[in-house]
C-alpha cells in the first residue's frame, strides 16, 4: 500500500469509535475543491510510510483502538488493499473505508469477504454524467460513470453500514440540487461544507455556504 499519511488517534472519523486514520496516496479524480492535493497530484507526492511502522503501532495499541479508517486519495485503486485490511482485521480492529465508488469490483470483494464494517462513498454531484464529470475534473468516461452508479447499488444492497456524502460549495451546488440528493439517499446522506483553505484548483470561484445557510440545508 502507498500510505502518505497516518493519524494515530481520532474521535471524529468513525462515529462512536476511537480510530487510527490511514491516508493512501493517489486518486483517479481531480476534483478542484479537493482539500488533499498532496495525496492526489503526483508532482506533489511526498515520502510514503513503511507499513511495518504502522502495524507496530496498531499491534501495540490495538486494545485502546476500536477501528482503522482508510481514506485518501482513493484507497480502492490499490490492488493490495484487501491483504492490507486482512492484517488489520487480525488485530481485532474494525474497518471504515472511504471511497469515490469507481471500483465496484473491489467493493464487492471486500463486502463479500467481511473486510469492511462501514463504508462512506463520496457523491460529488447529481448523478448525471456531464455534471459529475465536470465536478471530478473531466477525468471519467461514461463507462467509469456507470461503475460509480453500480457501486451505489452494491453499497445500498449490502449488509454493511454506510453513508453517502457530498462536499458542497456555492457556485458548484445549488440548494435545489442538494435537496434532490438528500431526497434520493435519505437518512444515509450527509453533507460537509467546502473548506477553501487548501484546494487542488485555486482558480475555481467557489466558497462555502454561510453558517446559517449550511444549517438550513439539514432541514429540507
């Protein structure tokens, strides 16, 4: 696994659990508002972690942890992800996986082999190809978009705990579009406000919703 970041303990990344967080390197999207460009752009990649260091920590403190969150970047582009998760599971820890849904085959394999306890899939925009493709930096074709739709169905029909979530920004998402997504995904849907401090594309004319506007979006 190409691991570019490691947070030893978190109380917020997997609700109700004390977790370590692993950030994988590399992504097959180029979302302009991405707040982890160092994990996405090859020209900005830094050194990666030795897996042994991470497993030494997890082995030492697994009694004080509940879970490991694997995020990115996009974890499912790494073929060795299942074997990596198996090693974590052997320590008695749960797994939360963050994904953009572009690898339904990987998700299906992980679910069928009981390797994931919770999955959070990013829904970038309305499920219409042109809008979605533009949001992810024009990095997908219609075949890849169909995989994203397939991943949604696989997740919804699995026995895994899950959520769908959207990072929302003014001039990218309208309130009506957010309302449409909330209606589609119901109680399994979450939103998070755009953070302008670190972005992949600084030329985008985006801004977060105000605090009052953001609160209103939870009561559609």
